[in-house]
């Protein structure tokens, strides 16, 4: 009888110990996983915020540079117009210079080119007269 008691008691104790260990592990490990996941989430959020700040900074500096470029272009235009007014020998030359200066800033739209309507497409064969042999004829190109 003692033998049969040991046969049942040892597996039962092992089962109870396994359930207790499993319960303890299940209670301790889920607390570690959310902390690690939260740290990863915080790290990703911080990287995303840094990226957004870099994008904003980039576009702000680009806008500043474009504004400077526009101002420089306007100063060059004004300088050229002043030079045309001051240095042109007569009124006609002055008007031509100013017209050339302002025509670059406002360009007229280009016309679209259309192909001619009566143009025949290229042929992929040699034309022949009605009673002459064609290129595939065995006597083509031979003299009699």
C-alpha cells in the first residue's frame, strides 16, 4: 500500500509544484514585458518627435533661403533696369533693353507642334510597277 501511495503522491506533488511555479512565473513575467514594450514605444516616439523637428527645421531654412534668393533676383533685376535707364544712348535702345529684361520673367506659352496631316507613313517594302516582279520573286534583280 505504501508503494501505491508513493506512486500517486509524487506525481501529485510534482503537479502542485509545477502549478505553483507556473503561477509565480506568469505573475512576474508579464510585468517585465509591458515595461520593455513601454520603453520601446517611448524610444520610437522620441525618435519620431526628433524627425518631425528636423523636418520642420529643414523646411524653415529652405523657405528662408528661397526668400533670400528671390530678394537677390529682384535686386539684380532692379540693377539691370537702372543700368538700362542710365546707360542707354537713346529711348529706342532703352525700351528694347527693358523689354528684353522683362520678357524673361513672363514667358508666353509655347505653341504645340502638330504633324502634317497629309504625310504618308514610311513603307517597309520597296515599291514596284504593276507588271514587274516583286522582291520575293526568284527572278527579281536578274537580267535575262
